[in-house]
């Protein structure tokens, strides 16, 4: 009982970035163990990214809201698959075989948008820990946005983001918001990048193999 209490306390002390690391390491372990990625485990990890948009400020509120909606849709698909487990490849391949891989409500399209949010955070942190990077956080945020989210947004949203990027907090304020120090943030970000790299490669690889261009 005492051990369980200590474990619960330790979990309660985990920062947002640490929880992300643990969640994506589970996904990485899935891939290394079976060559497949469990959809529910992936959604559990990806849903934590909504907090990143909140920490960056109101400019990314649209992305946070979209991620919450899409997470709920994928969780419903996971529930419908029970008592079995649905993998990412199975979800995308099923839509592809049924000719609805690009349909607005398909798991395939929804999963791709969620994965773009994962890519956003990956690029953001990759630039943040880049050696010699003394740029304002908005520079890293803009790079991440252009590499992952911008291409499918309506013109009006793109314009609003362009203006709103100037409201992104400084690097120091962002690190403080997520409950880290410069050194702890750098260490955890590096761990997270190691875990998300194979996950992103696997998921985007499924779309590439099937010739699905979203």
C-alpha cells in the first residue's frame, strides 16, 4: 500500500513534458516489439499535445480545438473495435480499401491531422534544442507551423496565425509554463524527439505506401 501511495505521488509530480515522453515511449515500444502501432495508445499520447497549443497562447487555439475534436472521433473508433485492438495501419488501410481514405469523417484523414499536430511539436522542440538557437520562441513556432499545419488551413486562418505569432511567449516563459528548467526541458525534449521520430516515420510511411496524399 505504501509503495502504491509513493507511486501515485510520483505520477502526480510528473510534468507535462515528462508525461509526453512516457506516452510516446510506449508507442515506440509498440513499434519495436511488434512492428505495429496501437491506435488507442497513440491517441492517448497525441491528446497530450493539446496542452502545447495552450502553452503557446491563443494563436493556436484553433489547433487545440481541432485536436480535441479529432481525438474524440478516434477514441470512438477504438471503442467500436473492442474487444480487439485496432492498429494505425489497420485503421488507415480499412478506409483505403473502402475508397474513403480522404473523406472528411474518415479515420484516415482524422489520424493524419492528429499526426500533423505531433509533427508540429516534434519540429518545435527540435528547433528549440538546436545548438546555438537564441531565437525568440515565435521563430521556432513559425517553423513548426509551416512544416505541419499551415498547408491545409483556410486563408483567413493563415492570416490570423501570421499576426498572432507575435503573441507567442518567450522561450523562458514557455519553459516556465511547462514546469521545467532550461536543462530539464532540453533533456526531456531530446528524449521525446527520440521517441516521436520512429512513430512519425511509421505513420506517414503507411500513407506513403498506400499512395494516400493528404
